C-alpha cells in the first residue's frame, strides 16, 4: 500500500520548506517509509474531492489505503505511533513527548503564524506599524520561554523525537534570522534539526517541486 500525501503545487514560500507537508515528509524520512506526493493547486484544495479529505481545504493530507488523515500534528503522531524511532517506548517519556508535540502546535505556533500572516496581509495597512511590535513581543515571549527550558540540551526531552520534529518546523516559520538570532540556543536547535539526514532528504524533495529537479 502506498502512502500518499498532498503538498502545494505552487508553494507561496517557493520551496524554503515552511509549508506543513515538510513535517510529514520529514517524519516519513525519519522512519524510512516511502511515500508518494500528490500536488494540489489552490483551486483543487477548495474543490469537493479535496474537501472530502480535509474539510478546511488545506494541505497536508495523508492517505494509506482506507485511512485518510488531515492536520499535520495528527499525521506526525500517527506515523510516530506506527513506526519506531519518533517516540520513546517508556510510557512517561512517550506522554511527555506527545505533550511537547501539542505545545509546539498549540502554544508556540499560534503567535508565530499570527505574526507571519499579518506581515503578508496587513503590512500595507495604516495600523501595521503599531501592531508589528505587539506581534513581535508575543513571539519573543514564547521564544524566551522555550530558550530557558531548552538551555544547553540538544533536544526538548531526551533523544530526538516527533516533538522536536514539530517544534523545529514551527520555529522555522519565524523566518527571521534577526529575531531568532536573539536566542542562540534556539538557532542552534533549529540547525541541529535541519542537519539530520532525514530532514535534508525531505527538504530536497519538496524543493525539487519548485526547481523541477530531476524533471518537471
Ligand atoms: N493546522 C493545520 C494547518 C494547515 C495549513 O494551514 N496549511 C496551509 C499550508 S502550510 C494551507 O493549506 N494553506 C492554504 C489555505 O489555508 O487555503 C495543520 O497543521 O495541518
């Protein structure tokens, strides 16, 4: 049975790996599971066939036989629960890793997304100059707290897990070297994630969609 995920046919980020299919690609690469990618246009994402898979008309989705999933966190959790290597076996450590997965998506990602969406959709509005420092401060709050907890550790809680995979992809969405540079341990944490061979393979595959390598 082939696992099929969906990704943007034309990603707004032009292949720098911010779109959330990157999370799924990376998780599948970490566990050594092959997969196929169906590219979808913005129109196709809002059409009935895709809405049947994902009611909110977004990517990514995940199909494996009769099973169809959406939400990047749920998909990564599913992959981690069905393959070794992304969640610790010991029940307490496993529960803590899942807690960090939720923290990445529910606590750290929202202010980062709000800030980046405002830059895209509001930067020409009269209120934006006053709003931007507020949005930056909310992101800094989360980065400061995360930086304090991470300290000098390589990963969030013991060995690399699905929690780090999600957290690194969430933090990459800050997409601002100056802001991230204020937190050297977070910048190094992101770099550690990006240096993983599975990350590199996932990144190259999503980039190939935009650079037509090996073929369009
Ligand atoms: N919470 C969702 C967010 C999904 C999401 O926002 N996907 C973006 C791409 S990264 C998308 O499809 N945007 C197009 C749209 O919302 O119309 C998840 O983690 O899967």
